[in-house]
């Protein structure tokens, strides 16, 4: 087989696996695939109309992220909502998020600052609007982008990857455990405070505000949804 054809097929397989991983990850984070649901290879192959190879790759990635766990020889299932995992992920997110934010404030240039301004403006516009069907999904998207932009100037792919993994875990608990039509206004004010301190390059205060924001969200989830956790 020509080398070019081999490379093309390899690229297509990776792209398919990445798309499938993103789809499955979103299904888990939004609760469409619930804790304890089995993820059987043949059923996933039938559902997504793909071969088993990209499915195995996707499940391997999601296992490394703590969203999927292997069950003996029976396959995989969606990881349970474990209280200890959530507490650990919150601690990791605070430690990594504040570290990345501190470095971003110190080293981030005009492009980073512009991304923070743009992402906050879009998030704030939604938070101040009248909420309708579909607004929650839009808020989730822009809320994610805002937090991504805050740490995006840290110039370390490894730190960003670890930070994103811990945030995905806490996001999963929030989305599954708290089903509300809108965030409370304390969240809106916290976003505004974090934004203003970040743009002002007030590193220590911005990191303290981010840590408090993450911890308060964690405490709220533990209080309101403890019955859903193991």
C-alpha cells in the first residue's frame, strides 16, 4: 500500500476517533449517557455507524479522563458520580486554574487579553438577557469559553491539558446534578469580578476570586445533589 494512502487512512481514523470522543464526552457531561450506563462496543458501533477501532480509541481517551471505566471483560460503562472524585477534582481545578491564570496575567499579550474581553462580553450578554428555551445550552458554551480564555495565556500545553481535565470532571457533576433554567446572579457577579481583576492584571486578587468562585460552586453541588453521589 502506498505510504500516502496509509497516512491518509491514519489521519481519517484519528479524525473519526476524535469526533466520536467529543460526541461521547458531551453525552456523558450532559447526562444523556448516565452514570453506570454500559458502553458496549457493538451497540456504539451500531449507534454511530463506525467500526470498532475508533470506538476503542475513544473509550481509551475517556477512561484517561475519568469519565469511563472498564468493567472486567464486559466492556466499559459511564463512571459513577463519586463524592471523593468530585472533591479531588475541585482541589485540582483550583490549584491548576489559579496557576494558569497567574501565568496568563503575567505573560499574556494583547491576543490573550482580547480573547478574555470577547468571551466575557458574550457570556455577560447571555446572563443579562431574558432566558428562553435553548439559552442554557448557549450559556454552557460561553461559560466554558470564558473560563478557557482566562487561562489561555499561560503558554503551557501540559498545564492547560491537566486544567481542562479537572474542569471537565467538575462540569460533569454540575451539569448532571444541578438542572436549572439559569445560573444564580451570584455566579454572574463572580464572573464580572474575575474578569475585571484579570483585565486589570491584579494577579493575586484575580486568583483568589477564581478560587472562591470554583469552591462556592462545588459547595453548592455537594449541598444540593449529595443524594446523587456515591
